């Protein structure tokens, strides 16, 4: 029996089949890959295809002996769905597709995804990028969030869902994209070096104080 995350598989309720979650960057997928998911899922008798809250497609009900073949035929890598790491990054359509977008959320999120998807940290770490203040990617409940405004990005930190939910706090406003990436790097590095094992970013901020955290990642 595989451990959760091994071969990108998660054991299901029946204790005999697994779900796998191909990495679909930002939830943007081509028709060809959708067809491939459907064909491979049908071939190996998947019980369901589940669109997840992280904008992935989980293939549910795969037998252990078929997992390697499924991955090979999909030609995809696993999405970071479990474990202490940076999970799949969530993003809205931004200025690429949405008339309300103020900043290019897909461009920023794509770069974040390239740099950090699956990056090991003391606990799970979620990032979201929203192209306007409607915050469709729900940056307000992510460890690190970006909200597009006319003059640049508002960066938020310390949000999370779970049994003890927390809303994020605004770290800074009016940030150009390149500076936003630099700040993200500082936040992730500081979190990795200072968080206790299992603690989300909100707990680290509560322990050291928001102003101290802000000084550490902005100065």
C-alpha cells in the first residue's frame, strides 16, 4: 500500500483504490489534455473525475497496479496536493480574459508556479493571485496572496482555512510585478527559516508579531 503522496497518489475511502491529481498550472488546460484525461480515466476504470478547489482534476478510483501506467499515458507530473510544501497556485483569469482585471494574474501566477510548486516547507503553504479586488482566487484565505489594483499589487499574508481559519493581513500596496516576485521570495525564505514544523504562516506571524514580520520581509 502506498503512502499518501507516493507516486502522486492518495488512498481513498475504500482502502484499495487511489486518486491521482495531474498538475494543471493555474487551472488552465487545453482541450487535448482534457481529452487525454477522459480517455485514460475511462481506460483504467476511474470511478470519478473531481474538479478540486485548487483548480485541479482529481482522477479518483485508480488501482495501485495501474498508477504507473496512468502517469505514463497522461505524460503529466503530479500536482502538489498533499504534504508540507507549496501547493498548486490558484489564480483568476485576470487581464488575460476578464474585463474586470486590473493586473495580469495569470502571468504572475505562472512565474510563481514555475518557481515554487511543490517546494518543501515546514507546513503546507497556499498562494493565490487575483486580478482585481473581487478576489475570485480567494487570496484573503491563503498564506500568501496578491490582489491586482490599478497601481499594482496588494500583497496579503497569513490567511488560511481549516479548523482554525484566519483572514490575511495587508502587507503592502501598489507593488510592481517584479517587486512582488522579490517579496514573495523573501516571505517564503523567512517562513522556511523561522516557522516551526506544522505551523502555517499565520502562526509564525502571531508568534513574532506582524510588524516584526513586515520589517523582516520588506526591509
